[in-house]
C-alpha cells in the first residue's frame, strides 16, 4: 500500500536525462608529500583529513559520515516541514511531526524525569512468584527491549521462501562478550565505567549510592554469566553453527527449565511450528538461570534492562549518564551531538519509509537510477568474466557460480511498495511513549510474518540510509537512494570515478554472495553446499592469505586487526575492486582513455575514487572498539590492504617492488 503524505503518491520519473560530465576530484584533498607506494590511503586522503578534523561529538568522521551528516540535514527539512503542516490527526505527516516534536520538547521531558518508565518498573517490582517472571519478560519483549534474547521472524536458511521464528543471544549492556571476559587493562577500565553507569541509573530512580552499587553488582554478575554462555562473533559468522531448527518440544528440551509455551502465549502469538535457535548453549544457560536465580536478582536485572534501553529518551540526567558510558568511555567522544540529530534518528526509525517516500520525491533524481541500472548490469557481466578467468575453480563450480550471479536480484533507490503506518498512533505528549508504541508496532509487524512466505519486495534499509547490503537468503543486493551521492556516486562524474566508487560498492555487495559466508548459500538463497571439496579447499587457502595480511595490521600499539572477523568484508573489497575494474575496461570497448581530468589518468582516478570513500579520522577508543566488534576493517586498511593485491593499481601509479606496500605476485590474495 502507498502511504499518502500530502501527495497522491511518490511519483518518480524514469525518463533519461542528459548528463554533463564535470571534474569532481580535487587535488587539495590529497597529500603529495606522501609516497603513494608507502601509504596510498594518506596520499589520496591526507588533505581531506586535515580539512575535516574530528568533531568533538564524533568518535569517527569520514567522507562516508560527511554524506550522512548532509543527509540528516535533508531529512530534517522533510521532518520539520511535516511538523509545520499542522496535519490532520492520523495522517503520516502528523505522526512524523508529532514524534519529532515530542523528542524536542526537552522541558517536558526533564520535568517528567523517569515517570514515563514507571509502568515498566512497577510491573517488574510487582513480581511475587516465578510464573510472573516470564510474563514480564514477554512484556518487555513486546516492547523490543529484548531482555534475554531476540525473538524475531527470519527466513528459514534452508527453505528461504518460508518465514519461521528465530531466537538470538542478547542481554548484554556492553557491546560484546569479550568486554566481560578479557582481563587486559582496557577491558577492566570499561567494566568499571559500566558499573559506574549502572550505579548512576539506579540512583536516578531513588536508590542511595550504596544500594545502587549493590544492584549494579547483581546486574554485572548476570551479564557476565550471559557473556560466558554467548557465542563469539567469529562463531556467529558460521551459518551452519547458528542453524539449529526445532519445534516447541525441541526448544523445551534444549532449554529445559524456561517455560516457552507461556512466554509465547504472553507475547500474543501462535506457537510457531519452526524456530531457529542460533546459540543453543546460550539458551540452555537462560533456562538454568531462570530456575536457580532468585526473584530479587531477576527483578534487579530486568530493571536495569529497562533503564539501559530507555535512558537516552528520558530526562537529561539519564541522557548524560548514557553518553558518559557509550559515548565517552566506549568511543572517546568529547561532547554529545545536537539533540535534533538523535531525535531525528528515532523519528526515522519509527516512520522510516514514510520519511523515505518524501526523501525520494525531493532528492532522488531519475537519472541516478537509470545510470545505476546500467552500472549494475555492467558489473554483473564483469563478474561473470572474472569467474571464467579463475584458474583455481573447476568448470562445474564455475557453472554454479554463474547461475548464482545471474539470479542476484537488484533493488535500487526505494521500495516498489511502501509500508502502511495507519495502525501506529503518535502524539506530542510523550517521547518515550511514542518510542514504545513504535516498538510495539514493529514487533507486531515482525511477528505477523512468521509462518508466511517471505515478502521478496521488503527492504531492510530505508531510502534515506547511506549504506547498501547483500541479503544471502534472498540473493539480492540493495542500494538505497541516499548512497547515490558523492563520494559514492557522481551524477556528473566521469565513468572512471563512478566505477571506482559506486561501481566498487556494487561489486562489493555482489562479492558478498561469494565470500566466506555468502558462498555457502545457493542461487535460491538456501544454505547448501554447491562447491566441490577441492574447490572449497582452494578457496579457503586463498582467503587465508587475506586473513594473514590483515592480522599483520597494527591498529594501535600492541593491538592488531582481526583478519578472520573482517574476512568477508575484505574479500568483498578486493573482489569489488577487481570486478568493477573489469567492468570499466569493458566500457571502453577496447579503446584507451587518454583524457586527464584533475591531472590524473582514468586508471588513477578509479583507484583514487575508491580510496576517497574511506577517508576518515577516528579516535583511539573507537579504533579499539571497532577492532573488537566490527566486521569491517578501518578506513586506512580498506585502502592499503586490498590495493597491493591488485597489479592494475601498481601499473596506474608506476609502482614496483621497491614500494613499501609491495606484495610479490605469488603472495597476493586474488580470489574473485
């Protein structure tokens, strides 16, 4: 259904528009004092990094983030226009405007203190017997606070057109299990800071400091137990390890002492016929804790969940406490970002496709989609040629790879149908209440999918999101409208620049279908082995080269990148570069492009455009955090890591074995 917001619908013309090519690359963004063979990232981006010092409210700021910030200004104008309309009650404009206005009403929010969450706290504190505990856990689940685990809808990994229920580990207030388990000094400091955060939250609802500290101790004990039972991030990258499909009887057997039937009933849904448990050992531990931990401890922990999940939407003392831990201690930010940005993010989260419909109408030129359509198909052809050129893959596996490549579905710009928000009620009275209503609305939307066919038209990013993704169970690549802007996409840029930037992004997402995880899914999205044993062994040997290369990057003194955790993204970066370069060469139709633009050849512009995407400044604390939790490599390593594996890069900049970044041909990672 199309949602109307003062328009009959979102009309986007597909008429071809003539584009005047303009220079888009500035030498001022570079640092010519740096040898490109020693540090190509700094050579390409040194000037940009000096011109864009790290803002105090950011832990990381790069060209990617600059686009995101510009995008926020555009979305802000859309939301403020909706707020100014004084739209009729029940319209999407009214909901967008009132949601945003409720979040910007700091005076009322401060006046109310923690009153908005008292109904949750009172429900928890009223628990008197074990049977009530699971009811409250389900109640928090319906509000998407996920106190112990995520319960959600998901395509069946081995029957990808069918939606089943899924359970995934959760329950931690810190970003990863390792923060609870590692004994290095940084982890100890962060645990101390987290304890301070929890203690502060408990004092803000009326406990004295001594009692609050004891309550925080209980929570830390609970969460540490969760952490010990949790899979590591590497374990969770194995789709076979996280595929454990059961029915309700199997779930009861797995967990033993947790009353799943009662939990599911209290969530207001039918018992799912099939449920995938991603981490059985974690769920088993939940059952043990449910039976053995006393009610007082459970109530303390659940109170902390409510406090953590809502702190950023409460009065300023809660917001400041949340920032002190998540912003400063974890990421090294110096000040909070302007409130309008955080409220905008929440409004976007609650009414994303409604905002997105307006964003597309206002900011997405038809010529961008037309040019992207052509680029994608050129990249598909280039990838097919790369497959044919492989000297390590058998003909049978190549044929299957071609079939999967041909089957990749492509979504560009915006959904073909828009989400209906008519059942979501929003008003100006309470920011927290609006957030909770939105959470319930999304929960019900998600639960309604279970047992039904997968909706292949659904998007998992809004059009105004600056990102892209590959979905393995759908075998699809998706490019929201917002990413089709510089530094990714230049509507008036030459082909070399666009193939080097958005072209590599396209190739990157395509390659995810053939990385260490994606390759385990067949053309129909089902988790199925379509490789010969020999081909799989050769693939693993080639990817190990990439693991070893990235493991050698020292990101901080004594701290090294995790080549195994980031393997999929690194494969996709190298693959994306090779595929897009192939596609660009195809576009020349055998002719040589001798035109210099901005003083650089076309091949140089290709690699410079790629490098510019990853220009960034980042704080040490954020480097440490990202290295632990992010599957993506840091910006400098996304440039200096892949490029030395590519002969065409050496040729473009006249580099040889004397270059500091040089890798001998026999030691390069050339996978796709």
